[in-house]
C-alpha cells in the first residue's frame, strides 16, 4: 500500500514550499553516484546565508524524502558549488548543512572558490574548522568540475557541473506537484469509495416500492458520479505518465534519470492502486445493486400481491354471498346469470393471481434473497384460485340441481292446475249420458298419461334426490305441491268413480234444462285454459256431482248449481290474482323501504359523506324523486292494508283502485323526474358509496334496477285488473272492474304523456300554465295560409311535415320530434317547439274530402289552416272527440 496514503500526518509536499523551491538554492537533479547514491546540489546562490532556517530545513527535508527508501539508505552525495563565492560562504554552507541535513550523508564535494586567495583561505579553513562542521563523512575540496568528474560520471551531472544530464528546474517542480496532486486524488477517491461502500453496507432496505425506487436511483446516481471521478483520476494519471516519459518519447537517445524512473514507478503504482480499488468497488457495487434490484422486485411483488389478494378476497366474499339456491325457476336462472357474471368478473383477478404466482416462482429460480417471503405468497395465490374455481363448480352443480327441481315443481303445479281446469270444464249435464261419461273418462285417462312427462309417476322419490340442497322454504313448497298432487289425484279418482257409475247406468237419460240466454256464459275456445261454464242444475243427485276440492270461500258458499261453475272458477282465478297482488305488493313495499333506508337515508350519514361523489351533493331529490311519498302511500297503513282487506271480498278490489284514483297520480310526478334521475345515475352510479350501500343491504341488483320498480308497478296493476276482468265477464262487479281498469289506463296514459311533455324544448312559456295535457302524438301536417306566397302554399300542400302535437285544454302545440343518443345509451326523444294555437280561437273540420284519416284545425277565420293526417281512423276520431270536448267546454264556460 502506498506510504503516502498510510501516513496519519500529511507529509510535506511541493505546493507547501513552492516559493522556496523556485529560489533554487538546493536541487535534486536526478543524478546518482557510482553506487546509486542520490545527488543533492547546492548551486551558487548569492543570498544563501540569508535563507531562513525554516525554509532551508523544509527544502532539504523535502528533497531527501523524494528518492526511494532503498536509494536514500545508501546515503546522499552533496555537491556545494561555491566557485564564485568566498571562503565565508563555503564555511556558512557547510555549517548549515551539517546542522540541518535530515538525511544519511555519504560524501560532500565542495567546489572551492576559483580566486587564488579565496582558494588558499578555503584550504586553510577546511583544515582548521573540519571538526567544527560535525560531519562524519568526508568533505572533498575540489578545484574544478574536472576534478568532480573523477568521482561522478558526467551523465549524472547537470550542464552547470560540466555534465550531460538534462534538468529543468521548473519542469521538475511541475512534475513533482502533478505527482503529489495525483497521489492526493487517488487517496481522496479511495476514501470516497470506501465511505460510499460503508454507507451502502449500512443501508436498510425500504419497505415500499416508491422508497426503494428512490433509493436505487440515488445510489445509482452516486455510483455513476464516483465512476466519473475514477475515470478522471485514471485519465489524470495517464496524462502525467505521458508527460514524465515525454523526453524518451521525443528522442530515442534520451534516457530517464533514476529519479524520473522512480516518478514513473510512483505514478504506475498509484494507477495500479486505483485500478484495484475500482475493481473491488465494482465487485461490491454489483452485489449491492443486485440486492437493491431484488428488493425492488420484492416490493413490486408484495404490492401486486396485496392488490390481487384484495381483489380475490372481494371475489371470494362475493361468492360466499351466493348462498341462495333460488325459490323459483326465474330466481334460479337469475342466480345462474349472476354466478356467470361473477365468474367472468373473476377471470381478470384470477389471471393476475396466476401470473403473479408464476412471477414469484421465477424470482425464486433466479436466487432471490427473499425466498422465504415469496414462496408462501405464491402458495396462497394458487390456493385461493383453486378455492374459487372449485367453489364455482359446486355453485353451478347446486344451482343446476335447483333449476331442475323447480322446473319439475312448476310442471307439477301446472299439471295440477290443468287437471283442476279439466275437471271443472267437464259439464255436469253432458256427463249424465253414457256417451258423455265415457268421453269424460277418456279425457281424464289421456290427461293422467301426461303425468309421466312431468316425472309424476313417483314424485316423492324424485324430490328425495334433492334433499341435500333443499332449504326449509323450498321443502315446504315442495311438500305443498306434493300434497296438491295427492289432492288432484284424489279428485281424479273420485271423478273416475262417479263417471264409471254414470257410464254403467242404462236408465233413461235425463233431459237437461237449458239456461236463460242472459245468464248462459259462452263456451271458451279450447286454447284457453280457463274453464267454460255449465248449464243449470239437472235432476242428477248431489252424490254424482264431481268433487272439485277447491279451497275458495266463494265456492264453499255458492256450491255448483245454476252458473255455479262460473262462480267457482271466477273465484279461483280471483283468489289467485288477489294473492299474487298482495304478495307482490308486500315485496314492493319492502323494496321501497330498503331503498329509502339503505340508500336515501345513508346519504345523510356523516360517516359516509366522504364516499359520496361531488356531483351528487344536494341532489338526493333528483335521484329518488318523490319515492318517499310513494312509499308512504303504499305502506301497510294505507294501500297495502286496503288490498289485504279484499282477500275475503274480492269484489272490493275495484273500489279500492277507484277510491285511490287521485292518490295514484303521484306516479306521474315520479316518472316525470325519471330522465333526470337516470342521467344523474349514469354520472355517479359506479361510485363506492352505492357499492357500499348495496353490500350492506345484500341486494343482488344495483340501485337503478330498484328505481325502475315504481314504473313497473303501475303497469302490473293494469295487467292484474285485466286478468280479473277476464275471469268475471257478465258477473257482478264487472262494471267496477272495467272502471278501475280504465282509471289505471288513464293514469298510465297521463304518465306517458307527461314523459313526452317534459321533453319539449324551445317553448318560451310555462307548459304548466297550458292546462291539463289531454293528448299527444305524431301526425303528417300540411299548412294552408292565405297570407303566404302561392308557391309556398302549393309546395306545402304536397309535402307534409312530420309534427308531434300536444293537446292542452288551453293550447295546441306543434313540435318536431328529434332522437339522439345519450352517453352511449338508447335513443331518447326530444320535441322542438315550432308553433302553437290557442284553443279559444280555433275551429275544426272533422272530415277532409279524399282521406278519412284527415281533419282540419283552422285559426282566425281560416287564415291559417292545418290539415292533419292521423295514422288510423280510430286515432283521428279520438283526437276529434277530445278537441270537441275542449271546444264544448269553452262554450259552456262562456255561457
């Protein structure tokens, strides 16, 4: 190791005594004695005695420190050139050198003064004062440089001493300064590398991706800077080496002095040391850099693992939530679709998990240092993926069995209903004859054969195979249907017994009594599953009448007589419809309550405020409309309670709807707000707030599906009323049912009209001031204005305009219908306002020659005439009727 770098106290360097060196009172020319002793020359220097002791000591000490230890141990040769001085100068020089020379001396040569008298004095002085100089080496007094050549070869002496050794003092100082600077650079660079290496070794690895990336970047930047410093240092050393060798390079005859050769060796040694330091540092950096890169890989792996694990946990949680196996075919099919959606949704996180596990295995194969941390995570990822796949397969298997079961239950239930209808449709009067009874028996036997198609030959055995997946509710339903099967089978058995008795009788046939025309219902088409009626009671005994085993209060009260069968089946259907209405109404009320409590109220929950999108702030009324008002109307205290009271008195149902005619208008307001609500939902529906609410409610569907329930509900009412009306033709309460149905249709029409009305654009007035919206629809319209140009008028007659008309009690609006896409959703219509007519100033011509679908509306004594063509005669007549009512009403108001 270089001694310069090992000394604790910094040695004397050229730059410290640069001024003293430049005075050149002592030089190390590079020459050597015959035994290799270094030569220090004290040239002629006028002010030698005036040099401060400290400067003299520093220069001599520095010069003696330059040769190698091997050369210095031989001893220095000193040449004192005092040819032009006096003996006093010689004496002073010898005295100072003897007292201050720090090195090992071998010989001292003195070139005595050249003047005779001074030479004589010197000869005498040297004899007299030799002991005073305290030198243990010989002092040789020389008269000339030729005498000196007898001791030292000319090639080792400078030109001033008659030699051939090339020496430039300024260049010598420059080389010495450069060598020492380079040595300091090597030392500083080595210290920097050592310090950086220590810092790297003591660095703690970060625990997150960002800090690891920052640390890796910082260390890499620092490493690059140090490498640049190393390159500069190597370049500096190479340049210095070239400068020292320059004489040899310039001339093949030139040779470097021993001191110059030692300079070359010193620089080469420093360069070698620099190279070794760089190699050691590079080896350490390679290991450290690899560990940092592996740390970054690990942190990325851990970060990705946390994300994928969270996604998988959510997926498993969602899968665990699919505990329902369904209570109907529709529900099971819906669950299967949801399971399929979950499976599709899970493909991405599952693929990410598999990919991440594979990446982890690659890290392990690449000898990553954190194998013990990576391997368990890979195992966990694959375990969760396998669990999800296996659980999904189990879900599909269970739901498949559930679907098969419920399909069979539905078929069995339908078979029972069909059987009951068959029994009810067999007219009692026709069964009294042998032929009629046999025909009825054939019908029954043919129907019983269909039981095999529905796996009803041994239903209990069929249902037992599903016992492991059945919930108590499904078991109860299955038991109910099994009991119903037994009941229906018993009904068929009793009917068969009765019919066989009638077929075996050979008595005179009973003449049935025809019913009154006004009370005899028409026989239904064979395609209709609803049973047809029967005639009046005949002379057949009560025991021969088939036992229908129907649990309906009306049947129990009315029996089977004149119009009895009609009453029976009307009541059966009514019971079914009312039960369906009540059951769905209860579910509807519960759903409304869950929406209000689980979503609307949660928007005021301070713990969830941070999850609500900014676009939704203060817009709860827009999203939910008047849903709270609808819920208050339908809850158990009002509408639902009134419907439940109709179980024993179905004929009161129509009155219930008529009574609440005005209350049901609340749906119009809700539907008018629906477009705004849907637009807001499209903007905010995917927020975490709604997902959290849905999770808490355990809803399978998102909020927007439940916000459609009110719109679907009013349609459901009119469908149920239609079904009841079909079952009660020509019976008591039919008129009220028809009125109730008309009321619901009016409400639906009003809702539909209002939905169109809110899409009107460009009308500067307030449509709410135009009175009630009576009608709206699209027509072909021609105009005929007396004030217009003839060509315009003629053109208008032949080319109709497409206009959407809105008829109010005070105004008729003409608009142009436009359709446009909204945020990728289906087309929505808007109506651009074009013209309006006050109803107080219009007239109407109901028939236009040449087309029975046209009518005219004219204005100001036919100054403006609008020829309107409807799509059908019926539509035209409806509009004319409404316009006539408006005009008649205005006339009566004037009167």
